[in-house]
């Protein structure tokens, strides 16, 4: 007959898988997020209740109008 395992061996058999599972679940600390573009950040600010947010919103609206105007001007030349 084989000798009965010692309590330390049982502890190692139970602790090793738990430790491996714990280490495997630890991430690198980096999250899969993407950076916001300048336009997206400005849009978030414009919708916030920060002081001056309305001005940012109006600036975005003017920028959009100017972009549409430039696109229309470009399409006239074709």
C-alpha cells in the first residue's frame, strides 16, 4: 500500500490550481478602449453641463455648416 499523502501535499494540490486560476484571471491592466477623436470629445463636451459647453456646441454647428458649404462648392466645379 502507498503511504497516505501528508497534509502539506494536500494543501499544495488544492492551492496550486487556485493560484494558477488567480494568475490567469489577472489582466495586464490595459482595457480594449479606443481613443476618441477631437470631434467626438468636443461633441461630448457640447452635450455636457460644463460652463461654455453651449459655445462648443455652436462652434461645432458652424464647423459643420462650413464643411457642407465647402463640399457644395467643390461639387459645383464638377
